[in-house]
């Protein structure tokens, strides 16, 4: 499906941005705990999408996409927390939030389509 390849590409590019942000936070602020949470949830989105694309069933695919969607919401939380603590620059925060909103829309619409087709 075309949607999955779009989600896959966008979640991979997002993971690269998260890794870069994680390194910046570590180098400039010496903050390792919250940034590690951001790294885990932000890269987990794409990992779950990748697993979903090789799912052995439609139900398994839906489950992995659902986890990716939850990881995206968790990543929003960590970004908000880091921004509120002035650990992440507003410009970087805004860019990542926009990317996450797009990923959440793609993942959400995929889940809606999957659930409609099950009925």
C-alpha cells in the first residue's frame, strides 16, 4: 500500500531528526534522562511501522500501527516537557511537533481505514 510506504519514509526521517536532537540535548545541556525517553519513543514509531509492514496478519499490522500511534503521542509528551524545561530550542520543538502531527494523522487515518474494512 502506498500509505505504508509514506508512513515508513516519514517515520524514518523523523527518527533521524530525533537522533540529531538527542545528540544536541546531550552535548549542550548534559541532559540524559528525559532525552533518552525522547530517543526511545521517537525512534520506536518507525520501528513499529517497519514491523507492521512485515506483519503476518492484518490484525498484527493494525496492532503495530496502533503502537506506533501511541509512541507518537508519547513523543509529543517528552517534547513538551523538554521545551517547558528550556532544554530544547523552540524552533526545533516546533519542527518536530509539526512532523509528529503529520505522522499522527497518517497513522490515525490508517487505523480508521483498517477498522472500517474489518466490519
